[in-house]
């Protein structure tokens, strides 16, 4: 059995409801996986429609629709932050391109004059 399926079965067996949250560090240790892999597995489960919730205390399978909705709202915050970071990076890339073009034009002009 693969580790992602083992993780899912473990969550469904032992961690249903917010009061049964398990910290990612414990999952890392139990399944001998890195933090990035825990996040990837959790994201894959969510994409598949499995109601894996999270907060600062850890991960769990939703016991109620309200638990799932709270995680949705929490993820919305991350989406907004990632979108802002993406926009900032896009603006920086445009600005860098403009500066590079100006520098290249300046060098060309200097070479023609000199």
C-alpha cells in the first residue's frame, strides 16, 4: 500500500473531528515523509473531495460541514496571499524588463558615441 493511502486510512480511522487533529510533524515521523510530502498528500486528498481540514493544531477529517467550511475560509486567505505575491512578482518582472531594456539601449548609445 502506498503512503498516501496509508495516511488517508490513518486519518479516517483515528482523526475525525477537530478535537482529534494531528500535527504534521507527527505525520512526518509516523510515515517517514517530509513536510512537503505531507502537504502534497493532503492537497491531493482535498482535490479528490476528501474533507481534510487543518488549523495550527494539525490535520483531521471533517466531522461536520462547518469544520470543512472553516478550512475553506482559511484556504481562501492563503489564495489571496499567494495571488498578491504572484501579482508583485509579475510587476517586478515587468519593471526588470524595462530597466534591462533601458540599460541595453544606453550601452548601445555609448558604444556608438565612443
